[in-house]
């Protein structure tokens, strides 16, 4: 068992290890301790709880207060991750406190953690999409070119090396709701841990490496001097923290991973994750310029401007003049367009290039970057009133947020909200006229290009084919962006965030897909490792309390993992396969119906299933009379079918769970759902409109990558035919699906999508003046689909989100509800 030797050693350090929960006396004793440290209220409140008469004795706890519980954790639980230490760093004659951990010990803690043992990657791999191995795949960091290239370089010098790619992230965050108290955490993880684990905060694959000083140096009145001192303070602190990596990365360290095998690991700085201000601070480049390359800031908006990566050797040579030639140092830094930093932290780090290490940032460069700008430009072009009117009238869908007050009144919009707006933005503007009869085609194409780039950039696995599509999408945006100049909204596009998109393709090839290094994941860590830690203090000398609180929390979490291992043992071995890009989903119904017995008349009156009897009769004929081949024959036979029941069990919702490549279904997360529920009243007596979602139905020959073989339908009723009636309706050799759906059809897809916005148009299908309906198995519903109404020049004011599917005639199928749409 790969983790046995680690956890056995852990158990031997605990007195009374025959007790699984030791040093706690029982499962209840341990569970309450775990709750107190992970989810409980403050230490005083917990002590007051235990002080209530008989609470301690009846629960049989080994501690009577928070202090006693802390004493058990501090003295009896082994240390897993290194302790923090405080040290003064002197910059410009002033001393600052920095709280940090030994970076090499942090690397060892992650590398040797038994929870990651079955999943660690030790060598670079080349994955291909085809058997001939001509189409390379990029996903986890070990599939990128950087790992391969660096491995070869070290192997020439020191054969038998194992690369440990270090991923750092830093970002200042506010820890109080009111006031301006901030913390400046630095996080660290290693690329040997697969990204699917690293990006889940619950797996604790990131370590809080340090709290940096947050001083604003307001006593320095000169702004330029103050900014220079803050930059030097940051680099002095980081340099002190990362100093051990210089010898460790060069010479290697013998480390035993969680599987018990000792390897010579070389911890190397591979990626630095941060938003644009942090990238400028880390790289020492000038604000308004690219932190990675030498493109002039006057060419940032160009798609064709030539550029080269910043020359690390030339920059290091210039920075080395700081002590011996101050005047030449400043002049040379100005020539290279870098800040005159006194000894940047990345100086001397082996096999590391900070300008290569700066990673793409989907959250700030896309959602909070050009997407944010694009929304503002579109509101200026079309007017806020009409856009808001359309946002309020979109039909509901599992993946769509309805902004009932529109989007123009939103303030301090988060990346998550911009994500939601992107899912319908293209659809609501395609037929709004621009002022002065200017054609909106170029604006629509520019937005389509940006959205395509946004979605492609977030693919969890890329090939040469998808990377080419990514490049084409960016070109599509650049080719059409001048419409905003024509409209007088922009004069130029020299935005560093826009230029950063030109680096995405190269960075994906070097370090794997963007979900290896997205700031969205590390910003989530602020809650657990900065904000919650601060709230646990008395707000006096907070950092010493925050670090101690975190150390105790890490100890109890490690003990929890040990207890789980004692109870369950090791998981099955895992292999790092490429992420499964196939849309594998399974539907799940509630055990009991939402309505036990709904009459067929109520289906007509409340659910809108006007032709339910006729549709069910046709379904029965098609499954029992194979000799009926024409529509007329089916209708004639259906007219003579007797329905032996007057009511049916009805379901109001279908949930969908993801299924991975191994066949495992994660039932804890609903990734899609379909609603079909009539109007009702809530607990306050307010009327809740009915909701009948639209879906994509497999008509029998639907594939994985196109809409061929699929058709859009609106679900009106989901039901089950009672088993007691199966024999009277169907022969015994016919298997009847447990769950059936009554649907109203939309027109089949045409051969091509619209030229400018790329969406496909559908409309309701009628036959002889009646809505075309059918009964289908629920298993044929592939997913929900969102339809955007064709509003025309002005959205009709009688349309609402709840009635637009009935009142509108033509729709566009929304391709941006999620990655698979």
C-alpha cells in the first residue's frame, strides 16, 4: 500500500496508537475537536459551551476548554507542515516583520504528503490524440514543453533528476468588511500534483508560504520614492524566503515521496500566478507594458506587432550594476524598461526565467479585463435601456442567470457575474440597430471572436487543432475591433491585457492548459488562509495568532486524513490521463414523483400538454405495430388505442451528473437540469410562473461533435406509465423506459449557422396548424439547451422571461451556456 509507511510512522508518534482516534479518546471526542477547529465558533464561545453543566461529562470529552484542546493539538499531534517564523527585513533603513516558512520544507511537505502519493507525477509525458501520435495534447503541467526541456538540461548535468516545478502566487487582500485591514499572503504548490487536485481548496494542495508586510509607507511623501521602496521591500522579503531554492534547485535534495521511494528532486520556480499589478511588481517591468516581452506599449493593441521575450541575461547584467555603478545602473534599467530593483528575488534562481514564468490569468485578463471593457463598449453602442430590456426577457435555463433588473445597474461586478453575462451577451445584441444606420456586423463578429477565445482558452485539454482555433478566434476579434473606433467609443486598443492574449498559445504549450495557473483558485484560498484566520484573532498582533491558528488547523486536518486511512485504506491507483473532453452525462430522477397522480385533463390545463392522449397513443402504436409505416397508418391505429388510466405520476425535474472516463458518476454536483413545472404559489402566497425548459434530443443518430441527428424540443411533462398497465398496452417482449417525456418540437437544424454571429436559428414546428408533439424516452434528452428569442429591433414589452417561449416565434440556439454547448 503506497501510503502505509508514511502513516505507520505517523501512528508511532502518537501515544496509544491502538486507538484510531488517539490522542483523542473516542470518535466523538475527535469529531467535536475537528468541528471546533474547522467549523466552530470562536474559542471563547467553545469554552463557554463546554462549561455548561454536564456537557463535558455527558459527551465524555478529554478537554474542558479551547485551551486544553489547543494543548492536545500542540503537544500530541505530530507536525506535518513546517512552522512559521518571524523575521525582520530591513529596507531603506526601516525594519519590517515578515512571517514565513522554510520553502524547502514546504516543498517536502507537499511532496511527501501521503494524500497525494497515488497521484504524483515525476517525469514529463507526451500525450497524443491519435494512434499515430501526430497530434500532441497539452493538459497537466507535465505534458508541457517546459518540463521536457528542463528535464533534458538537468539530465545532462546531473543524471537521475526529478523536477519539482514550484508554482507561486501572491495577492494582497482585504480581511475586514469595514476598514482597510489587509493581508498579503504568498501561496505555493508543486506541479507534480495533478491540476484536478491543485485547483480544489478542499484537497489542501496549496501551502501558505508567507505573509508579506502590507505597509503603505505613507511617511514617504514622494510617490516615486514610495513605489520604489515598496517594490524593493517585496523583492527583499521574497528573496529572503526563496533563498534556499538556489542550492536546492541546483544540487537537488533527496526526498521520499508518499509512495516510499526516494528521489533526487530539484525544486525549480516554474510559474508565478498573479493579476497584472502583481505581474508588474514581480517582474520589475513598467506599468502599462507587457511583463513578458519587449513589445512597445504603442503596439499593445496590434495583432501583428513583432516581439521577443525579455532578455533575462541582459536584465540581470544591468541589475548587477546596482552596487558598483548607481548612475549606470539607473540608465541601463531605463534603456531596458525595467525598474531599478535592488536584488530581485529571482536573481540567481536556477533554471528559472521570471519573464517566462508569468502565466496567463483568465480571471483578470479576460473576465475582469477585456470582457469588462467589451460590456461597457456594447452598452455605449446600443444603449443600456434596450440591452436591459432583453436581459430581463431571456427564458430560464440551468446555466443562465436571469438579471431581472438588467445589467447596466450592476456595480463592482465580479468575475463570476461577467462569466454569467458572457453566456447570453451575443444573443441579446445581434439584431439591435446601431446609430446612424451603421451595420452591426463587425461588432457582432468582434464579440463572437472574443467569446470564442474566452471559451477556448479555458479548455482543460488542448491539441494543435484547438490551439489553431484559439489563434483564429483572436484574429477574428482583431480584424473587427475597429468598429468601436468608427462608433467613437475607442481611439486605440493599446491594453496590456489584450496583448497578453498573444502569449496564451505559447504558454499552454509550455506549461499546460490555463487551469493549471488560474488566479481564481488562489483567490479562493484567501477565505480560508487569510480572512478566516484574521477573524480567529483578537486583532492585536494578529499575524502571530493567524499563523498559530493555521498550524493547528493543518495538524487536525492531517490527523483527519490519518483516521480516514486507518478506516478505509488506500484508494485505487490513479493514472494521469488527459481530461475527458467527451460530454458524458447521466440523468437522475427523484425516487418519488413530484405529483403522485395527475389527471390527463390537468396535464392539458396546467402543463400545456394539449395533445397528450394522442401523442401517447402514437407512442404505443409505434412500439407495438411495426407494420404501420406511414403517418396516416399511425394516426388511424392510434385512434383505436384505449388508454386504461386517467392519471399518471409526474416528475418536475431531471438532474444530470457528470461521468468521468472511468465511469464514475459524481452525484454531489448537478451540472445540468431540466424543469417542467406549472405555475404555483410559494409560502408567501406569491405566484411563481411555470417553467418548461427546452432540451436537445437525440433523434437516434446524434454524435459527439455536431448537431446532426439532434433536434430542439420543449419539455412539457415527464411521467411514468404505471407498471400494472404495461401488459395491457405493450407485448411482454418490449421493454418500456421508466421515464418518458411529452415534448413540443422545434424545426430541425439547417446545414449552416449564421455568418456573423455563428448561431443556429430554430422555430416551433407545426403540422396542419397544430404544434408537432411526441412522447420520447428521457434518456434521449442529451442536455438542456438555451434559446435566445429573436427580439427584432425593439424587444416587445409584453414578453417576459416566463412567457417568451410561447410568444416568440423564432429563436437562436445559445452556444455559450457552458463549454460543451
